[in-house]
């Protein structure tokens, strides 16, 4: 069964990646397994713990994920594609690559902003780091 990791961050590019995966799924003979992943950047824990507890921080991460995952989930449901949602906290590229390997994914699908070579060289980009580290094919959708 083809298995995909679909990384979303709430951007329009991410939603285009969802749409592309929906199109790609229509070509497949087998129903794909889709892992819908949102990676939230970690909040500096020392700073936060002085003001809020662990449960409040976890609640914040869940609320943020709901806002980000909602539109992607709606599009997958409209296409009658089942998926499993995942919320992780960490550095996005590293978590995406680790999750794809752990879940046995055949392909990673991501939206790509394409801000240019200079911005990518100076700032780096999640997409370029995923491309460098992934052990499976990566589909970038602009």
C-alpha cells in the first residue's frame, strides 16, 4: 500500500500540496495511507514554565495544530481519503524526515514557498533540509 507523509503548515503552498496528493491518489490502484503531519516549533520552555504549566503548553500546541490541520483535513475528507493526523513539536525538517522513516513512508509531500536561492542559503528552508536528509522521494509543490 503506498504510504505518504503530507506535511502541512497552514500556508497556501501546503494546501496546494494537499490538492496535488489528492490528484496523485486518484492515479493509484491501491488506496494510499496518508499521514498528515504538522510540526510546531518548540516554545522556549524555560520562559514559558515561569508563567504557564506543561498542560497549558500542550493545550496551546493542540489548538495551533487544529487551526493548521483543519483545511487540509477538509480537503482530504472531501476526496474520501482516509488519513492519520500527527502533531509533533520540534525542528520541522528533522521531525518530517524522522516521522517519514518511522512510518515507512514511500514519499514525503510538502508545499514549497520558493523564496529564492539567497534566502534559502542564508535562512535555510525546511524543504531543502528535507531534500538533503530524506531516505524516500520528496514531492515539493509550489
